[in-house]
């Protein structure tokens, strides 16, 4: 059985405005099994988001291969869900129209799309808010809309780019628990990018550590904590603390390297 | 807190003690806010009226006293008489209403044609980088020439009827709307585009559901300015040669050295502009319901 996601020897370079070449990722190998929940952690600017852009097909790899279920990615792949870091719900559409967008784009009738959307809006706990516009919602509610918008398409792969980083701590752990609940009823593989190691461990089955730029996989750790989990409490378990300490040793070095570089470029 | 306001509150309480006891303080505050807002509105209206009285009064007075030559500058009472004469007796071009209607038709026609072309071409060039790179210099050159002179060309090529005025108005409107639509289409949030593409939107859907709505707030902002320009275009078109319209009315008044007629025409144009402004604001509120209402005190 092929891996859900496989990156082999992937390098990604960008042209800088000054005309130079910036290497965001170098020789990166990574594999995610079907139905697996993976977290990717690493210092700021190490190419975590770039990895997601490559998997989704939004950006092509400069070198190497990116495959989804054994098929090479060329252009936007189907069966993908993507929850962005910034607000990406459409401000001129109501909650209902936002969630119904995916099915409509895939050719469902208006009526059918709305029916599906109502169901998903209820599942993310927003029943009664169908006719609101995004500006009338709180940050957490907008994230729920974004989740429903992605999950309604029934993605086999769900990519999440620091989706909860802008939320306050309480809302955040609520949303994390809801995400786990929603995910457990699907068979999607998840790649969850975050800079927060605690969040990474409490959510995932496996944690990838990426080095400071140019990013490559430094190590990966299996998180063998039982499910279902309560994100708000799991961090007090002794096993959690053990895993945390183990991964943190790895991550700390990279964070320091990245920090030193930033200080230097800031001074220059 | 001043003694007086404390006393006022005390007398309030004394006036209806039962009500004051049960009513929550918060509604007290809201009521005071509303009272303040109403008072402010009344002040603004009163000051507006005062400004008009001072302006028109000093104009009337200085022309009556002979400090300012009323042959050139007319005077408010004469202008009012002129408008009244036009309303009751008709103008030398026919009934006044027909002239106003003609100019409004030309303005609205030019506005709609220019705005639609501006939106379509602006969004097209905003979406297609090759097209915009190729046509960019031409658009900039065309924008740099004073386009009202095209009114003369249109008067020759399209004749003296409504078509040449619509063309003049449309060309003025086009560029303003075009540049806004172009910029709006260029500055769509990249996240929104990426999100729509991931959700499965094709290129057509991307344009109609993401780019155009996003550009709409830019476009709408330009519609206020461009309606004024449409009016300019219509009137300038009439000055180049016409058989009806408020611009033509002003032109014939000028030919007769009738300053009151010129001013009367100007006031009519101002009235048309105010009505149109209200209509555009209504359209704006309808089109961008999804945006939080921004209440600005300085709105004019």
C-alpha cells in the first residue's frame, strides 16, 4: 500500500527580489501513512509552510518527487483540504455560502451544496450562524468555518498551517479537541504545521522536526499516547513530559541556530 | 462632575423615583448617548443653514449695494426668479424638466457604459499579466491626455444628439473605474485565491467569486468620483454642441450675457449631483453588505 504522502529528495528554491536564490528546503524526505496525524515543528522560517504548499500542489518542487497515494503531484491535487494560518474564509460570503463553496465548485447543485453545508455547519457547532458574514464572527468561529469549508470536500489529506496560532489559549485547546473529534470520524491523513511543540505532541501520532533553513527533516518521533485524548489534560501525563523532553533537545538546537542568524541579519 | 449635572440627575430621580429604581443604569447611559447624538445632529443642521444664510445673504447684499457688479455675478434673488421662470414659463429650449432629464440621461448613460467597460477591462488586465504588460504604456498615455477634448471629436463623429454626450461622459468615467478595478484585481488576498483553488474553483469561478467581489470595494470607492465626472462629461459634451440639456441652457445664457441663467444652470447641476450621490450611496450599501458598517462623523 502506498504512503498517503511521500516526499523524496525534495528541494525548493525561490528567487529573491534582489535576484539571488533562496533555498527554503533541501533534500527533504518525509512519508505520512493513510489516516495518520502528523505534526511538523521547526524554528521560524524553516520552510514548514513551504512543505504544505508543495504537498498541496500550490507550488512545484524545484527538485525531487512529491507523491500523494503513489501519484505524482502536478498542480492542485484533488482530495486535499487546506486550513490556512491567516483568515482565508471569503468575507463577502455568508457562513453557509462559504461552507457550500467546495461542493459547488465540484459541480453539486446549489440546493444540494447548501444541504451538505448545513450539516457541516452543525457539526462544527455553528448552527444558527448560517446567515452571518465572517466579520460578525469571532476568530474561533471563523476557524470553525474554515474547518467545515475544508472537511466538506471529504479530503483524504488535510493540511493545516498553524491554524490556531491566532486564537487565545482557551479557545485554542477547545478547537484542538474539536479537531481531533472531527478527524477521528474521517480517515484523512493530517499534516499539522506548528511552532508549538506542546500542541504538536498532544494532537499527533508522529512529530517531524525540521532544521533551521534550508529545512530538512532532522528526526521524527512516534507519539504513543492513547486516543481519544483530551488536549487540555494530556500534557500532565508523565509519558507526555518524556516525549516532550526528548523532542525539545532536538528542536532547541535548531531554534538557537535560527535565532542567532536572525540576530545577525538584524544587526547587519 | 459639575454641580449642575449632578443636580439635573437628582431632579430626574425625583421626577420618577419608581422608574429610576427599576431601570438599569446602562439604559440611562444609552439614552444620554442618543440625546447627545440628536443634539449634535440639530447643531450641525442649524450651522449648515447659518452658512447658507451668511453666504447667500452677503452675496445678495454686496450686489445690491453695488460693491460687486451684478451684471457679472448676478444675485441670489435673480437666480431664484430665473429658476422659477424656467419652471413656470419654460426655457428658450423648451420645458425645464426636459432639459434636466436630457442631462440626467446623458450622465447616467455615460456613467453606466464607462463603469461597465472600466470594470470588465480593468479586471481582465488585472488578471492577465501579459495583457497588462503589453497594453500598459498605451493606457498610461491615453490617461495623460486631457480627455474632455475628445468631446469635440465625438460631436463631429457621433452628431449633436445624446450619443456624443454619452461617449464623452463614458470616456471620463472609464479611466477612473478602470484604474481602480485593475488595482483591486491585483491586490486580492493571495490566501483567498489559494483557498478557492484548493476548494476546487476553476479560473472562471476564481474571477467571478473571488476577484470581482474583492475588487468591488475599490470599484465602489471610485463610483462616487466618477459620477461627478460623468456629469462633467455630459455638460462639456453639450457645450460642444447640443439641442437640449442643462449644459446647453448654460451655453445659451452665456451667449445672452445672462449671468443669472448661468448660475441657475449651475444650481440645477448641483441638485442633480446631490440626488445621484444619494443613489450611489444606496447602491454601495446594497453591494457591500458583507463589510462592517463604518460610521464616520466626517462624512459629507
